[in-house]
C-alpha cells in the first residue's frame, strides 16, 4: 500500500470517528432535552417523579407512537399490551380507574415537543 492510500484511509477513518462523535453528542443532547421537558411537564401538571421516569423510559424505548389526531398507541410496562392514550385519558389499568398514568404524561410531552 502506498502513502497516498494510507493517507486516504487515515482521513476517512478520522471523518468516520468524528461523525460518530457528533451523532453521539447530538443524541445525548436530544435525550437530555427530552428528559428536562418530561420533568418540567410532570412537575407543572402534578405527576410524580416515578411517573416522569416511566414516561421518559417509554419515550426512550420508542414505546409510544402517534396513531391519529391526539391519540397515541403506548406499550405497557411489561411489553405485552398496548393502550390507546391521549394527554388526559388512557386505556391502561390506572387510566380506566380515572387515575393519571405515565402513558398520558409521555403523550403530553410529545405533543408539547
């Protein structure tokens, strides 16, 4: 391998490492921003810290998907069921009992984002 080829490989490797570092930094910044948003909304709307943590985990795990209008499809904690969720109602056990749930907090966060 000649010097030109080695230089080209070295420059390409540096570009790839830089792109990976930028991507990691961007992802870390985005997750930090989402975490702050979840905690801020939870505090303002009266959700518990545990609900904020669960909502953040749901978002990070890609367990919430926009279905239509203001309806979201959310995955249960154990991953065996899905729930239809809005910002103030949910078909999970807590939601059926009229209680606030972290699914609704996650939907509220994504609608605010």
